[in-house]
C-alpha cells in the first residue's frame, strides 16, 4: 500500500556512530598481511594493524551528520492546514479515506492520521462544516519566503500556517499547485531573510547518503538518515511517476519535506511511503529535484503548470508486441489511437506507429514518452522517430497544450480490460460487428472466450471488438484466420491485434500457440 505521508508520525533511524565505524574498519583489515600496515588505536584500547589507505579512509569518514543538519534544518518548516470536513475535493481527504462497515471515513481518517476533530470523534455527534487540522512538512527555497510542499498537504486548505525550527509561526498563502506531480508552492510575506536551501543540480547515485528532515506525527524538526536505494520508481501515482526511493525513515507528516545530499542540497521532496503497517518500513519515495525545479519555476511565474501535448493514447512495447512488429528491441511506445484534432493526428501519426525517440533521445516506454513530452513547453517543435510497418521515419510537429482535464497516460499493464485475437486456436468465437447490435460496423466482435485459451490470458473479454490483425483491418472470422495464418507462416511467435473495448482502444499481442 502506497500511503501519502501527510500526517503525524514517530520515526526511528539507525545511524552508525564513529566508534562503530572504527571497529568495522579494524575488522575489515584483518588477514591482509600482504599489504603495508600501520598502527591504529582501536575502541578497546589496543593497537590494531590496518593498511595506510584504509587508515586514511577511516580518518576521512565524517563523524556524523551534525554539521549538515545544523546547516539545513533552519530552512525546513512544519506546515499546518485547516480543511473543511465537508470539502470532498480535498486531496488529503480523498487519498486517505477507506471503506469500512464499522467506521465512517472520518473515523478512520482521524484514527490513522492523528488529525484532531473539534467534534465527531469517539462517538460524539458531528456538526456541519467542521474543520480538520492536518500537518505536513515543507522547506524555504528563497530568502523572501517561497516554500515548497506537497499538493496533497495544502489542497483546498482554508488556511495554511507554517512553523519554523525556532518555533516562530507565520501565515502562508498558496501560490500554486500541481496535482500531477503532487507539488505546491506557498509564500510567507513580511520578511526577506528566511533561511533557505537549494535544489541539487545532479542526480543522486544509488547508494549515496541521504538525510530527511520533516514533521512526522507533528514532531517538527525530526532528522533521519539512510541511502538512496533506487531510482526511476513508478508507484502508480500518475503518468509522470519517476520517484527516487530512499530508506531514510519517513512517515506520515514528512510529506512535502526535503531529502538532502551531503552537500546540503535538496535531491527530492518526500511524498509517499510503502507501508503495509501504516508506519515506515524503510521504503519512501521522493519527487526528484529535477522535476521539482521545473514545476516550482512555473508555479512561481504563472501559478500553474502548462505541459506539452502530443494527443495520443499509448502503451509500452512488450517483447510480444516487438516480435509481432519486427522490432529488434522491446522499446518505445506504441500508439493505440491518435486523438481527433491533436498535434499527432494532424502530423499523420497513426494507430500502430511505435514512437522510438523524441528529438533524437531514445524512448524507453510509454511512461517515458509521457514524461518527455510533458517536460516540453506547448508550441515546441519536436522530431519523432516512428517505426511503421517495418520501416522507420522521422516526423516533425508542434506540441499543443495539455488540456486541464486530460493526462498523457502511459498504461504499464498489457491486457488490463483489453482484448485481442480471433480464431478457435486462440479460444475465441467471433461475429461481424455489423451483426451485433451496438458494436458498430467495423471489425469483429468477440462473442465467447475460452477461459483456458491464450486470448483469455491476455485479458480478452466477451464484447470486445477486434479492429485489425497484424495491421490489416478485419470484418469477419475468415479474415482473422487468414491474417493469423500469414503471421505464423512468416515465423512470428505472436500477432498484434487492435482491440476496442468499453474502456479504450489499444493493441494486444497474442501468442500464436
């Protein structure tokens, strides 16, 4: 379960102390008689022998994180918000409600996150328009009072109050929010000398030290340490997921707080935890500094974020899809359907095209394409490398502006709610679409699915409409069988089907068993 970290929490972190580091260095040196050795005092009052290089490394090991913390901690703030209990649009409420026969959503919300209700807790009668108090974290990025936090911390807040490390409290206003990346920019007026920190210009390496500072469980000024444990994580939060994974303990209430490198620069914004228990299990997720810098700059200038828009529905290229298309590698994003009137449609992008690169930079998958296009400004001219029917071509177009109500989604799961295929060999029964009421005039309708067949394994369902097989439009079962036979005779292990279901139109690769 991925939980937003937007409430109070206690944390526990384990930091190796200098004495233990020295002991580990001593143990590591034993048995290395072939190396030159030098005496080093051990913690137990005896002299041990380690190599000079190791001795120098041990001497250079930092004694702790105290200097770093004293430098950055004053810039970290606790963020306290008040939200109308009846405001169903609040991201904080929406993301943390749970269904239960025993408790109302607010009962569970209060118990799980420690938020204080003026009434309604412990069986007390509720009154209308009560205010919920929630707490998160943030950090100043400029001396004149601009600070970063999470969108879900301040979303639809009636008031925002920040508390500094020295206990000073200020009222803040929300400058702008970006739900797609879960970032928000707030502003405290009245001073020009707030302590602040900067975003890192370099991507952290896996294994680098990281220090998180925040407000878990309302315990402001809490510091934990760990390492960067992974990068490029997709946690299903949205089309632009590219999280840094850290093992520095972060908990509910750390939302919006910073994670620092050893130079005191912000490498990420704490936003979520993986938590089967509700508390930290050592897996947290941060919005990368590179993303945060771009979003925050737009929020400061315009109060909102505008993104480039290509106008295609895409999915990743799996190994089966790559094989059916004749692609050497399972890379890129295959176009399910270009949207009418979109930049892609106007430029001639077609269903079945595989976008393999943008401006010469290879595209890994559909999510990578979504992030790349979203990072470009509307009106930007881009060159797309497209693989179509066995050949490659380059197409140039100008990006539109992503409409507010749309998202450039890159679905990561093949076959979810989608079908494909069309002969008895695949475990399907078919009928012309024109013969089935409500199915339209194009393609063939799946009238029955063998639950043990290969098509069923790919998510094909009764009622799905197969529009084409192997790039050829089909209108009856005979044409489907013919295209399947041709694909098999050409040595392909799978065939690509364009399928329309109640949810969307997409491509599905079905094995030719």
